[in-house]
C-alpha cells in the first residue's frame, strides 16, 4: 500500500472511532483534577486562549453522549475525562478518552437520584494519579482506579458517620484530596467533617461541630471544602447547613463558626479564600459575608466579620464566584446570574445589575483575565474580568438544552468542557 493511501486510511479510522466529527484542537494533557480546578478557586492558569468567539461558538473538538442525567462537572487528568451521571439502572462514575471522547469505562456506584424535578448526580470526581474519589447522591463515597474503574474502597456517609443533609436534595459535595488524605462532610452530629487515608479509607479523625446559631439547618449543605492558611494555621473551611465552619487540618479541632450567612433551604456556593480573608455567599434572600482570620492561643484561629451584604445587594444562588486581583466576580440574584464585580477588601460593588447574555443562575469559571459565564438557559458568555465596567466579549448557545444548564464550565489544555446532562461538548479555545 502506498504511504499516502496508508496515512489516509489511518486518519479515516481515527475519525470513525470518535463519537462525533473530530476537528483539530489543542493537544490533550489537561490538568483540571477536581471541582473548580487545581486550586479549587475556579481559575485556570492557561494562557494563549481565544479572547473572542465566533457567533456560533469556538470550534468543536468532539461531542460525546452517555454521561447520564445530572449536574456534575468534569475532571480532566492523565489523558482521561471523568464525570458522574444517572443511567437507567443507577448512578455511575464515567471515564472517557480526552482525545476522542470514547468511553473507557463506567462503574455503577449507587442508585438513581429520586427527584422528578432536578434529579441526577451533583458531585465532581477528584482525581490523583491512579485513583479517583466520588460521592453519589445517597452519600456513598467511593475510591476507584482511574485506569479501570475498579472499586478500591467505599464508605456510606449516613451509615458509617451518621451523616445527614440540611434539606432534601441529597449529597452534592465534591471530595477534597489533601496530601495523604481525603476530607469530606458527612454532616453528622459527631462527624461533621471526616478525614481518612485516601488510599485505604482508614479514618484519621472526625470532628463534631457545635450548633453555631439558629439560622439554617443541621447537617451538610451543598458546598465543598476549601483549604485556608489564614491566621497562620492550616484549616478546612466548609459551608454547612448552619453556616461557615473551620476545622484545624492537623487534628480535626473545631476552631470557629459563622451562622449569619446560612439559610434554611440550601447553602450552596463554595467559599473563596485568600490570605486571611474568607468570602461566602448564599441565596434564598440571605446575603454575603467577608471574614478576616487572626491567630489565637493554642494554635487556633478566630474569624471576625468585616462586612455583611444583604441579599438585595449580593446573593449568589449556586453558580459560584471567582476572586481575581482583589475583586470577586460572579452572578447575583436568586435564580439569576446578573454579572457583578465586588471589591473584596471593602465590599463595595464596582459594577452589577446587568442582565447579561443569558437567563437564570450562572456558573462561573475564569482564565487569562476573562470570565466564562454559563447561564441556566444554556447561554455561554465570555466577559472581561475588569473592575472598570461590564464588557461582554462573545456569547453562544449550548446545543440541545432542555432543562436547567447548571454544570460548571471547565478549561483544560486549551479546551472548554461543557457538560449538558447526557452530552459532553468540548470546544477548542486555544488561539
């Protein structure tokens, strides 16, 4: 066979193996190993990305189906893309090839999320090397092999730790991997947070959290843990049913709690931390807070409210926010994502109250000084991360949106990943 004809046949075979027409895109090798990226702050460090998009959106690399029902985002690591979703017989962790979107394996980890209105998975798998960890909506915490999907170990947060949720939408947390351990939030009376050896599931510590106020409800909420070194002490900060709590990382010692930001329905957005500052927001007519941390005796830390913003000024429903150069950017409003810019140090609104390119709440990711706003309506917008003004660069409509378009955008290896229920769209956003 002639060399030219051989190359043509090989190219055709690769194209046919892809789940959709494969366009040229950035080379694979993405590093987005967990919820909200490598540092859990929603910010990609990639450069050389498109600063505007064509009217119909960036070039499509591939589209894959079979992700199941749900709102899980994706993790990208080791040449694989991982997510979770409800299929007909249960909830699955699913792995696809980063280059082609072809399914590599799917492991059933629990039952379907029984909610006729907003069912499906919520957790995003956390990946490190040869293992990943995920939580299904029933509270099953599983450790799987990344290459095969084989289960290594399992815990059930209600049964093993007395875990409970603040309200009825079931477990949504994405687990935190920190060094040799995994840290999760069962929300139980004697095990609000638990740290375990990540490879074996052996318990390191569990901690009880006192009732820190009357606002909110007992149990875990719908947020995920972040790490702070504020006040000179490494700590795990989590938004629970009763509000913000801080647990000393070394031994699980409860250090401080803050109740005012809690609501009784669902506390959802992941807090952002920087230095001695913690910023959090919830919806359902609650509001936003900035706390300042300071060292205290016996290796503890105290938290002081620097300002609180009413719901009319700023409330983030569930799309989250990012902190860039001293300003918080995200979407304001219950069931809304009006873009805003807030000066973190002062609580002063730089700009806001703009409708934006879409409707409903907005899930936010950032890269290279630009905000990636994914609206509940399925509109995808590119906005400048500037405190000077609201400036929309580009927008397009995600295909085949039939319900709430809530999964958070992911940026890895020059690609934009948009999970839309059973479908995963991947776009080339590299210049």
